[in-house]
């Protein structure tokens, strides 16, 4: 049985106080919300914080609220609540992604912010501490160790496998971030960087406070590749959103998840769809362009070549469905 280490838990009442406590704890601190991914990692000694900043008592940290033509989702909102909120009914990709997260039991505890800040995964890293110690550690936990997934690499290739990340980026989401310097707003995609060991561009103490989306009419969908129909993390996630005007695609976003250490925005693929009427030829060209952006390594379920090929298949299926070409 894997046991939790001894750890100090503090429970602030505001995000500003939480940011201060996290900054004071430094590398030995971690934010705790639903804990559905954090707690297993503590047991496996993948993460070794001495202080957990419990966000459960922070006021105004959860809930889905409509403000005019926009919607604000608190980072502490349970993922299950996304499926039940009528305000989000038009955001199909978000609801489909939320429905793909783990199991109903986990979705009732896991939070939006936790999924957006989900630690990157790797078939070597996601083992017990004793297993990794016996085999030798890797770049994600030891800068002096070699990468076990891509031998000779000078950076970590652990993958970003959160389901909400690609869906919200495809929908043009912004995030509100609270830190020692106050609040700031940023495009969701800007907080990620393509290195598995340090995948979040957040300053010490900074926390995701909320997600903001506009509710302008659009078509969207999310597709997930995994071995089992529930519970499993994504081996591939594809989110697509379209805006149509007069039978012409006026805007398109295509985002690939679980193929790199950050979500991949397939701009070239999206550009091939935008500005014209949807055709099977355009869809095929966009799918091929999406595949060219995918460069996975063998550190997740399914062979890397298969995951890359399925990126094109999923993009094509999503575009055909949204444009009525199926």
C-alpha cells in the first residue's frame, strides 16, 4: 500500500492569501483543490511538497456565472458541474471534454483549475517512487538524469493530457490569474510551454482563479483517444471550433492535446478551412496539416506513430461532422 507522506496543510480564505502562502512555500508548496491527481502523485512520491495550500475554503472560487454575452467559470468549479450548467449548453466541445474526464466519481471532486494545471504525464514518470529509484530517475524529477522516453534529449517530453485544455483553447478561453502582484488576464494557451518538467508559465505563487469565454454562436466538438471508455487519460485529444456565415467558414480553431508537453494549436490546418465553403478536399488538407504538427514520442499509451495518424483521422471526422459533410 502506498501511503501519503507527512505534510502540512494550510487553508486560506482568499486567493490573495493562498498566493502568498504558495510563494512563501516556494518549490516545497503545492495548491490543493480536488486532489484527484495530486494525491496519487504524492503517494508515488512524484511530487514531494511539504506544504499543501487547501483552496476549499476560498470564497468565490467556484461557480458558473453569465455576464452579458460572456461566461465566467471559477477554477474551483467541479468538472461534473460543467455538465449540469445550462449556461454552457452551447459550448459543446467543453461539455464533451468534461464528460470524457475520468469517471463520474472523480468528476464530482476534480476541479476545472486542477485539470488546466494537470501535471504532465509519461509512461516512465507515472510509476511508484521505489520503481523509479530502482530504474534511475528522469529529467522531470532530476535535471542531471537522462530522458527515459527520448534518449539523448535535453528536455522532458512528458505530455499534457488534460481534456479541458484543448477544448477551452479551441473556444478562445482566457484565464484570470491571481498572484503576489495582483490579478492579470491571459489567453489560456499562453500559460503553457512545451517542456514537460516545467509546463506552466506561472510565476511563484500564481494561481488560476477563473476561466472566461464568450458565448458567440459557434460549432464545436472534442474527441478523445483512450484504451478504455472511461477513467483513462487521453492518448490524444482533438478539439475543433468553427464559426459559419452564409455557408462559409469565417473562423476555425483546431487544437491537439496529449501529443506534446503543451496543447498544439494547428494554425495551418485551421487556416485551410477558414475563408471558404467547407469541402471534403479542404477537410482532407486540414487533417494532413494537423498531422504535420504532431510529433509525439513513445511515452504514452498506444504507439507514437498511431497517435500521430489518429490526429488526422480525428480532425477529419470532427470537421466533417461540424460542417455536415459526414
